[in-house]
């Protein structure tokens, strides 16, 4: 259809079937549990959902192996794209090739993400069977969780940007429903609304950008948008408002705004910490491992287009780098178990974004320099490793919360003896996220540093390094406060809460099992997968998008000898500082009450950004726009009708002396009509 | 097609004749026999729904096709016979895809509205109750339905006008007699505004008749006349504005919020879901189709009004405390999008406008239906006075959430699909103004999330209120209309292909005229 699109190769039939199945099984789970089983038995619903997710995972593995067998090692296929299917959902009229499609794109990063989403989702489903046991709403939990999985898989497999937007909104709505899962709790309800509206705000810009890009590139398909022809077609001045700007820059920035909201980059980050009001499995699946990386994924998906646009990757880099440090600083002071992890997620998402931004050629503008593959690979690799260890951290936090019936880290402490498996697994994840070799996070963070340094993006490099130190610090704090030291205040005190059936804090095997499973990749996947990942998976993806054009230096060979030492040195320093402050006998969560210095309170209160939102929403928009509109609507627009009606009534009552009728107002109108008719008749003549 | 043509036209006539006849039969049924009154009305409206569904199925299988490049709309189930030969008034009926699908919308809403009015008798108790008037309610409902169906099938301007006027009187009485709140003010305001619009339409219609040089009211014949530019310059705004008032165009929408708020549930559903669509349908079918040069000249004015209404309605909706007012202003916003689609003057935009008529019809009907059912239980429509309803009425709660998602344009629902076309159509314009106003109108989808979530969160979520204990969930008879409307919303939203290609076919002659 479009000559710019690379030739497709036909995926094997089994691959196509697996692709359909990967989407259908979660949908089936949603329908079965949502329409029927969820109302009958929450437990049966949970098991059914988990089994269907197991099937999804199996199919995702089939998909990945099948794809690998078909593509890898065959260089002639590397420059080509494969579509498992690509149905036209809505064609935009005759005489136009534009269409919104429902497709399934097979390329290394989509296959990787399908695998990650299916794997994490399966484990979280299993975990939730135990976690949600006894909750009155468990019956509606599983269908919603399965629906999310369906939408997320659809998102990562999208073949075109409108399909991405379609599923983008669906993951948003399932996130809304799950944050507000405990709908009788006002804070949860408020958080769900905030999440939806903030991301929706960003999505409106995303939609404008997607529509403009698709219209001018003559196709919404990613293969079209990422082709050099599309960038050339978009690269002209375009007027959307009073002035005209470069459409390529405008379109990509608008699309990036959507990613900005979904991946919660500063200043649109406020919804993510609040989203922790949802049940912990939800935080684990949606708000750390999968949905929030959708923005990073979208940016990566359109990386060739973004890198062709002048300022866009620079914006990506700055927002990412800033968010990474900003959120890490806040994480150092928080006292809510899940919020610490949420700010950690924000910070890690910032790193992924910054890495993509660092892929921009350093001498942007001076001639066509191809973007760095390594930066792109490093970002995707970090998405990959982060999913496992962050999911683990949240699931283990859930075990802690279950055990102490509190989200507050001050209520935790000394849990290492009560929750030994959770303790061990958390330790692995903490080492992974802190970037201590040989755990997984070390490898992906090392790649980010290397890419930024090699590309001459010293800002992103410094941000990553600083964030690494901060991360090691606050994760050590988190770990020590939760598992070491003496038991916290609420600990064990109300553990005999019989309504939950937990007489003693303990580890339910259904909850521990997923955590232990996740500990394996958290520890090893960086070391195991790095070479495979960098050599095959990600450059392949870029090659697909670039028609096999050999780009940049795909090799990371050589590297920089001192870099790993610097990175792990900073991490170790952070951990030691954390141990010095929070280890040992004293249990000091923050500054003692009353004596906190202003700078600490500023950080603790998240730099008062939330208050800024409240000001903007309540004062600026509500009182500044909506309230005057409402006033004008009642007083001016409707008021003028009332005045006109009163005048008419007065006139009619004068006339009614002759008529003695009851229908004054009709007559007034009829009269008006006659007058109009008269003048119209004259005009015609 | 020829064989089914004459038979089809008889069936098409039945769509307005059956409701009219049933109104007459209802008059003969004793008012005390409420059960018979309700069942008979439901049976008749069910029959009409089946009939229209059958016609739609036949239509979809064999859509009539106009010759390429022609500006003549090809009609299915057409009939054309003289009515008042001396005045050149004919009974010319038929449907194209636009009117056929709108007929289906109307049939669904009349049927579901009947079910939603099942307890109209009980709902009328009160200090000034009109108990015992349920029979009159259903009679007037049937008259309203007859007027609506008749309008959509008429291809003679005069017949169209007569059917259209037929809808006004029952509407006035239904609100005035069976409404709530400031019902007489609302009924009067509604009728004055709509009659003002009718006056403009009538002027336009007579202008068309005399200026055409062929002394004809026939839309298809008139579509081949090239009206003089000077005439188009004043006739187009008269017609577009006249229909625009009925179609809820800002700032002439003022009849609708008060009207909806006072009207009984079924009448709100019909008014917003179907009656308003007569207005936007008239804008497209009569004003734009017959007077394309005038349209081109005036479109920027209406473009500004459309975008203003889209944004205005959304912001004002966000301030409402009364659920019905909220949905009424949401309708102002969504109808603004219909006009935006028309006024951006692109192929995709026009298609989006037609799809939005359907989408908004189903969505707003579902909203009003659910609001009515919730009101019947809580006896309040004030958002701050409700809370925690989800626990007591899960079916209505989930239904309300789904309808709300549809209203805020969630993908997979009808509204998103229509809005996607409108926005794409707007950006596809070669001119800056439509693109700029389309981008500005996208603000409405953000504000829509605010007003929808504000309402759903406040009334459904949160801790249970005292006084909620006795509340019950929907009965089977209440579940049927909600489920049916949501099913339509999902069907259009998930699988729009067939509908869209039908609509594209019907738009072709109009586009040919607009581009000539």
C-alpha cells in the first residue's frame, strides 16, 4: 500500500495462532469471570483466571521461541517486519489509504514485552488468589485484572498508533477501576480519579499528535511512521494555531506528551504515588512493571521518528533525567512502604526515558547523524530487568502489609525472622535495583551509563549516576527499616485481627511462590540475557524499523573500563550511607518530629507539587473557567431568553385585549413569523 | 429491490402509522386498565422495533447505490405519490443509510423509553400528582414517536415539516403534564425556542420552493437545482440555524437543559437521543445538501459556534449538581461535535458527524434512562445528596459507569469511534481555522473525564449513606432497556466497519453536491 513500508515476511501459522491466543485468553478470562464466575465464587474465579494466564504465558513463550526460530540467525529477515495479523478496524473513507487497524506486530521488542507482560501477569494472578482471599470484592478483582492484561498485551503488540491509543485508553480505564477497587474508601476513589484525569490530559495531546502524524505520513502503521519517508513528509511548517511550526517536531512532541503522562514524568507524575491506594498486586502489575512503562515503550516504538525530529529526544532526555533524580530524592524521605516503591518506579522510568533521549546524536542538527542503538537497547534492557525486580519488591511489600496490617514503614521492622523467604527475595531485588553486580539491575544501568557517555550526553550520564547512588541509599533504608531492627509499633499488636484470618504474620505459599520465582530473573537475568539481548534482540528491532540499514555502532565492545567500577562504587557508597543512617540499633525513620528542617519537609511533602495540582484544578480551572462559564450560562445566555420572553409577554398582553385569548405567547411567535415571512417575501422578489 | 420496493414502502409507512394507530387504540382502552395500556404500548413499540430492525437488515444486505458522481440520493423502500397535488405536496418517502440508521436509533429509544416509563403512574404521586394519567402519557408518547419516524422517512420538505411539527405538541404536553420541577417554564421555553426554529425552517422551505423554479418540495429534485448564490446567502443560515436550534446548537441550546431536567425519563431519552437528531439531520440533509454554496460561505460562523458549544458544554457540565443538567450539558458538548463534524467540511468530518448523531443518541439515552432509574430510588438527582450506591445497586452502578465511559469517549464504545472521525476530519482540512478549532475542541475530552468521573465517583462510590438501606437494584424490566442501549453502544464502538461503509455510501451524493 505504501512504498515506504518495508516488505513483510509471513510469520509461520503457529505464530499467528499463538498471537491470537495471547490476546484471546485474557479476554476470555475477563468475560468468564466478569459475566459469570466472579459472582459465583471468588476463589474459583481466581484459579480460573490464573490458569488462563498460565495459558497466555505458555503461548507467549511459544510466540517468542517461534519468532526467534524464524528470524534470529537469518540476517535477510532482520530488516523486515512481521505482522501476525492486521485487520482493518475502521477505514477512513474511499480514496484514502488511511485506516485504523487491529494488528499484531512481531518484532523483538514487542515479543519481549508480550513475554514480560504475560509472565508478570501470570505470577500476579497467582499471588492475588491468596492476597485477595476474604476480600468482599474479590469476584470483580480477577476479571478487571485479566482485562488489564488483555489491554496491555494489545498495547504492546499494536501494529499502528491508533491501535496503541485504543489500548492505551483501555489500560488507563482498567488502572482507574483497580486503583479505585476499594470504592468505599474515599482516598482510593480520589486517587483513581486523579490518575485517570491526569493521564487523560496527556492523552488528548497524544491523540492530536497521532492524528496529525498519521494524516501527513499517510499511514498510522508504525512501519510507515518510522520510515525515512514519513519523517521527510512531516518535516515541513504547519499551522495549527496562529503561528506555524515544524510538524515533525510538533507531532512527535505531542505524541511524547502522551508517554509523559502514562509514564508519569515530572510534572505529570503526581498520580502514580497516589495510585498505590489500589490493592498491592495491582501496584505490582500495573503501576510498576507494565502499564507505566507503556510511555517508554511508545517512545521506543517511535524512536526512529523521534530521533529524526530535532528537539524531541532532547525533551525526552531532560524530562527523564530530571524525573529520575527528583523522584529518587523524594523516595529517600517517604514513610509509606508502597509510596517509597512508587517514587522508585518514577525514578527508574526516568532513567529509561533519559536513556532513550541520550540516543539522540550529540551533534543534532549538523547533518544527518544516525541515532545510537546502544542507548535504545539499554533503555529496553532496563525495562526488561526492572519489570522483574520491581514486581518482586511490590509483591514482597504486599506480604509485609498483609503481615502487619499497615502500609507504614514505621509499623514494620524486624520482619526477617517472621518472613524469611520474603526477606531473602527482597534482598536480591534490593541488590538488583541498587545496581550491585552481578544482579540484574547492574547490567542494564551499566548499559545506560555507557550509552550516555559514549554519545556525549554527559547530563544523562550524571543523572543516571546520581540516581544510582540515591537508589542504593533509599532502597537500603527501605530494606533495613522493614526487615531489620526492632518490631514496629503496630506490629503484632493487631495481628490477631481475626476477620482476616491471620492470627500470626506468616507467608502464604501462593504469595511466596511468585516472589521466589521472580527472584531468579532479578538475580540472574542481567548476566544471562545481556549479550543475547544486545546482540540480537534490540538491534534487530531497530533494524526492522530502519529497513535493515546498518546504524550507529551496534557494538558495545570495548566499553569503558572504569565505568562498571564507578557505577558499583556509587551504589556501594549509597548502601553504606543507608546502613550508617538506618542500620544498627537506632530506628530512625526520618527526622524526629518537630525538629525537621525546612529542606527535609520540602522533600517529604514531595515539593508541594500535589498542592500545586489542587490549586490548578480547584482555583484556576474550576473557579477561573468553569464557574464563570456556569454563571454566564445561567445569567447571560438563559437570562437573555427570559428577558426576551418577558418583553414578548408584555407586547402580547397589549395585543391580547383585542384577542381575549389564552395563548398569548404563541401569538407573539406567530406574529414574529409573519413579519419575517413578509420581509423574506420582499427580499425574494 | 423493485419487488421489495413497494412492499418495503408499506412497511416504512407502518413505522409512523403503527404508533399513530396505537395512540387511537389507547384512547379506547379504559384508563383504569393500566396493565393493558402498558402492555399494548410495549407490544406496539416492540413491533416497530422489529419492523425497523428488519428493514435495516434488508437495507444492509442490499444498500441502494447511486450512479457514480451523481448528487441524487438513492433511496430504499421508496414511494412517491401526490398528497396535495394543487400545492405540489407529495408523500415521498424512502430511506438512505443515514435516515435508516437514525430510524433504528429512534426505534430502540422508543422501545427502551416505553420500558423506562413502566412505572410512570407510580412516579407521578406527589402533592400535585397526576396519577391516573398514565394512559395519556402513553398516547402522547406514541404521537411523538409517530412524528419522529415520519420525519426521518420524508423526502418531501412539506411532509417533513408537518411530521416535525407533530412532535412539538406532545413534547410540550408531556413535559408540562408529567414533568417535574419548573415544568411549565421548561415546557414553554422549549416550545418557544423550537417554534422559533420552525419559523426559520418554514421560511427556508418556502424560499426553496419558490426559488427552485420547479415549484417542488421534493428534496431529491431540489438537490439537482443550482440555487442562485444571492438566495443561498440568506436561505442557508435560516435553515441551518432553524435546524441547529433543534439540534442543540450553542448558544441556542438553552431549551434543552431546562427541558431535559423537567421532562420525564422517557421524554428526556427521546428528546436528546432522537428529537435533536432531527435537527442535525436537517442541517445535513436539507441545509447543506440543497444549498452547498451557502454552506461554504457560512461554515466558518457555524464552525466557531460548534467548537464553542463543544467546549462550553463540557465546562458547564462540570459545574452541575443535578445529574440531568449534567447530562444535558454533556449533550450540548457532544452535539457541538456533531456540528463540528459538519462544519469542518471534509469527507471524514461529515461521516464523523453522522456517526456522532448515532453514538450520542444511544449514549445520552442510556444516561437519561439510568438517571431516571436511580432517581426513582433515591428521589433526588442532586450529586452531593447521593453516595455509595454501587454497593446497593450493582447493575445500575455498572451500567452508569459504562454509559459514563461511553460519554467520555472510551475506545471500544460508540462515542470514541465517532469522535475519532470528527477529529481526524477536522485535522484533514486544508484550512487553518478548522484545524485550530478541532484542536481546541479536544479539550472537551479532558473535561468530559472530569464531569463523568466526578458524577460516578460521587454517587456510586464512597462509604454507604444512611438511607441507602432500602435501595434495591434494577428489576428485570429495567435491566432490559439498559442492556439493550449498552449493547448498541458497544456494537457500534467495537465493530464499526459495516455501519461506516453504509454511511459512506449515503454521504457520497451529499459530498458530490458540496464539491460541485
